C-alpha cells in the first residue's frame, strides 16, 4: 500500500485530507504535538512517503494591521505557511527515490486580493503559489516524476479563527465571525473536492479552486 504524510492532518481540512487518503494509503497524520515542523527535525524518513501534504496553516495576531502585529506572530505565519513548506518539500524532492506527489493547501480568496488586516497571511499564500509554479518548471527538467498540486479552498469553517486569536474566542464570537463570512463551507462539504484531487478524476491536477463565495 502507498504511504502518505499529512502535516496538519489532525484537524480541519487536513483531517479530511487524511481521511480521504486513508482509503488508498497508509496515512501518518501529524499535528504540532506529533511534529513541530517549524522547529524540530523530521522524525520520519520524509522521502519514504509516496505523498506528502502541507495542510498546516496559521493566521495569528487577531485583526491587526502589519505594523501592529508582533514580530513573533509575523514570523509564525511566514514560517508555517511559506518558509518551512519550501524547506521540507525541497528536502523531499532531493531525497525521494521514485515518483512522488506533494500537495499544498493554499487559499482561494487570499490570492485574489489582500484583505484588510490579513496582509502577512495573504503574502504567505501568494508566495507559496509562486514557489509551486516555479518549482513545477524546474522539476519538469530534473524530476518529472514528482508532482506538485495546490488545493485552494475558500472559507471553510474549522478551528482556524480560534487559532488566529490564540484560542481566546468565545463560541458566540466564533459563530459571529463565520456568519460574517457567509456563505462558507463545512469540512463535510469540501470532501468531494478533495476526493477528486487525491483519488478521483482530478488526481495530480496542478490546482483546484472551490468556494461557497464568488472569487
């Protein structure tokens, strides 16, 4: 059986991805408790996995402009959403023997426009897409057997908003936030799109965008 490593695979979109991959792969799903991929060396032979998924993503610091955001919050956003994803995907390409598939989870709306008080998050999402596009061109020359795919969901209701405020959010505030973002998708509603990319008719597609809102 093929194997997959899903980074950020213990909750939210990443958990859906891990569940879908579990139909065809032996899946290792990790969250921060299992592997802090920002600070720690990889506890696995990353090149041994047929598929690796980067579903870890953060937007910390609340509704602050980039001047008022702390350096720690900005660093966490860029390290999680961009820098370490570049690092570990490059290591995978360097060490992988045989075909491989790298899946990144980006954002539909943050790449089309920079929303107020989301500058660093949007920068990280735009930049990772540019990395993926450039990496594909270079891989076509040196490692055509490794595929980079990008999944770009719109607003999906997960624990993302709570994490943005370091968990200091009431249920009412969480409800109000997502109502203000309506229409949004639930994790159950995004499953068919993920199934299509990972196991179905769109397997190995370069990029899939889906959203309850117009893009």
